């Protein structure tokens, strides 16, 4: 009989250690990534119980959330941040965990580093004390964000308890229009399914649009699964996945790579695979998308107007009114043309080389509007280096963008990069929550890196498609 | 670990939807290596912008039960969020639904996070607003939330309920009991064994 399990269930079953009488699965974790913010308390738990890290070679650490993106010389000016650096350095040293520290050229945002180094591979179970761990699902792995108690459990036992989620296949067929990017696809899906639509589900993204996407585009999509409530999102591995991994430092080598590739491809869901739910969207319906509210489902296409509370279900109207008031945006006016103060290009969602290339293409030969502060923060030191080899830093600087060092930066503003007061930011990051970018009253408009660049240049939300065509055509 | 079956006391109403963990504890307070002192910063930015925020109101200061709306605890995986609530004094959360990572983090800390219908939550919230001293209890054995003399049905994932009521929510301890099984599973995972078929 043929195996009708989807990829998710095949990988889950393979990693099942035991089952609790209460129905939870003890799942073996193939790769545990840690960073400075959610790990120190976990190491303290291990110390308290006198436990070692069970599989230090399945664990890797980097620093990203709190690192400054201007001067990175030590000690950091922020003494609290410096204290966290010392803590992760001491913990990794004591427990035998490899740390890609600030002075290591492999350092960067944990979800950029994993794929870049070939640590992230199909068929793995991957966890990290960070909700955007879903990014790694782009390779056909089960990748989920966990809390600090779980970090301690995985450090000590390489396992944790989880309830097996249902699997929803999210299909997007057809062809994306020019100027519509992976970011727009995932913002559209979240808008349609809601911020809690994915609770209890893993999302399998399938269909022509995802088949055509590059690995980096797939990472952008999977990254924001959690914004739709799905703790995990994935795309079946294919030849692109295999090609991406070939030659990466932590990928298998030589004959072993061939054996690995064969196994990876064998995991993909098939036409016979069963799903708990299937939803479909048409690529042609997706426009460049921009958020107007305080959660990532509160978005519209660039040609649409900002909605009014009456357009929503009665139970949602209070929340919509709260969002509009906080954002100080007016129902019935276009999102296009809304003024911005800051432009941020970066984050684990859109801080990879292809994102910077797209942004640079728009920025080239143009200039950031007066009164707009625009910064570009590469997702890793290697992305930064690659971009500089391609001359992207020059393009950005000539256009009036600040070119920074690698880190999470203004996505969550745990470092000195913060909005001030009521500033409004066009951002390629993943969350537009109240206060997310460092000012309690600061405001965020999420969009693709190309759209952020367009907004930076015009000083207001702009349809990037109008800037893509060569002049005079 | 102690058995957690019932939380009793008074409640604090925060009947809003999609309360994210950045709002519960702003990211700047994550610059720390322990969870100490997070309680006083719970909802700090919301409180500064809303002088009538329930977390600042005298009558709710000693509450044990937080009442909220849909998708409570969405966003970041930061365990600092339930830690901040717990250190503020919250011992149980009643809401229409929870984000998954937040729910798991609550269970790890021994905080029952139970769901009720929207209509029931609205009524509970109004009762507590009208009488902040009204006795509230969350019972995960009987699956009832009691507000004064009124009782409501509630739900919680069976796995969490079972762990909390039996006192078996030291998950690290349970996982450690399975050392041999862990090694045996590792032995059959292709990428841990050179992809040997």
C-alpha cells in the first residue's frame, strides 16, 4: 500500500521517541539553534539540575537580537546587551556549544545563518527559542518556535513534548504579476486566513507559485507562518532545495550528499498524500500588499483603501477601531500616498541577498526623500559581504540609505535602532504590533523590500510597479 | 511539582483580541539574563498610553485570574510574557483562544490557560468590572469557571489539563526518564547516521 502521509507526518513519525498517556509526542530534535535572548535562563535551569547538553553537536548558537548595527566593538555601549553577550559566550563555552559570535564572519540572524551554513536541511526537526523558526520549513523540515522552558528541555534531552498539529495545504496557483513578491504572497494569505487561522495547524505551501520560488523566497513565506497562527509552515523539498544545499559548510559531502538528496526528495508529499484541510488562492489576485493596522492580517492591496470597522464582522470592530486610532489612519483613504518617516530593510523575513538586490534595483540612481531616515541591515555578515562584493552598499549609500552591520535591528528594536515618538516606518520585517519597533507609540507598515525602497524614495507608500518599468515605455 | 486543579481569587478583565506578547512585555525588557523583575513591566507601554488600563487600577491589583479575548499571546515565543504575568500575580488566564507557543509556555510554568465562549467572557468581564471583589475560580478538573454565583463551561487541551492536575508538568524530568528511547530514535534518523540506508 502506498504511503499517503504528507511530508509533515512522515518527518514527525520518524522523530517520535515516545508518547505520553495524555496524547503528546516526545519528539527528537535534529537541530537546535539558540541565541542570546531566550537561552540564558535555560542554561540556568541546566545548572540548577546539574545537567549537561545532551547533543552539543546538534546545537548551534549565534547572537542577533541585541547586537548594535553601527559600531560592534566590545564592550557594547548598552551594558545590559553586553551582559547578555557575556552570558551566551560563557554558556556556550561551558556546555560545549559552537557559538557564531560577533567576531565570526558566519554571525547573523539565526534564521538567515541556518540555511546559509547548510545547517537547515529537509526532513529535520528544528527548534529555536524564536517564533520565526518557521523560516526553516522552506527546506521541507518541521521547524517551530519554542519558549525558554522548552529550550532547556531540548538542551538537556534533545527532545520536547508537542501535540501533533493538523496539516493544512495552502495552494497558490497561477502566475504572480511583476512587482508582486513572496512577501506579498504571505501577507495576502495571512489577510485571508487571519492571524489565528493557523492555530492548531502546520501549513504546507504548495502549487505553482511556491514551486517557482527561489529558496530565499520560500524562506520569506515560511517565516511569516507564525503571523497567521501556524507555528510551522513548510514547502516540499525539490531539486532547488538540493541545489541550494550543495557545497554549504554543514551540508553532507560527496557520496553522502547524493544519498542525502535521494532521501530528502523521497519525503515530499505526493498527490496521494492526505491533508486535514486545503485552501486555494489565485496568484493573479495578489497585489503588492501593505499593512495598515496593528497585526499582520490587517493589510490591503496597494490599490485599495484603508477599511472601516463596519466592513468587518461585529466581533472584530472594536479591534479594527483600536488599530485605526493607533495608526491614525483614515478609513476610506488609499494606503497609497500615506507618508512615512523611516524605512527599514532587513530582518529574518527579508534580510537576505535577493531582498537586498531587489531593493537596490529600485534604489539605483534615485534618492531617499527628504525627512526620511532609511536603513539597510543585512541579515548576516556573509549577506553583507556578498552585497558589498556586488556593490549594493554603494548603490544604497548613494541613494541616501545607511548601510549597517548584520542583526535583527529595527524589526524588534532590542538594539539602539528604534523609532522615535509617533514615527511611521515602512518596514520589510514581520510584525506591526503596537510598539514593536522600539517606540511605544511608533507605527509600522509591513511590505516587501522593493515596496519599502519605493516608499523611502517618494516619502510615502508607493506602488513599486510604477517604478519597475523603464522610463518612456 | 504540585498538582494544579483550581485557581481561586479575583479577576482582572482585559477583554481585547489579539493581545500580542510584545504588548504583554515590550522587547526592551528582554535585555536580561533572568526573569526577575519582569512583573512590574507587564503591559507597560499600553498602561502608559491608557491611564485607565486595568493593570493600573487599584481594585484589580491583587487579581489572580486574567480575562481576555481571542488569540491571546500571539506573536513572539518569549516566555518572558507569561513570566511577566505570573510575576505580576496572574495564576490563570481565561480567554476565547490562545496562540500556541504562549499556551505551551503557560503550561510549562504551571499556569492554566482555559478557553470560554465569547458571550461568556463578555458576561464575566462585565461582572468583574461591576464588582472587582467578586470571587472567581478556574477549575480545570471540573472544567468550570465560577464568577460569583454564576458558573461557565471552559476548555483546556487534555494534555495540559492532565499534566497540571496530576502534578506532572515538570516536563524536563519526564523527558529525562527516556534517555534510552532518545538514543534509540536517534539511531534510526538518516541524517544522524550518515544517510546510511
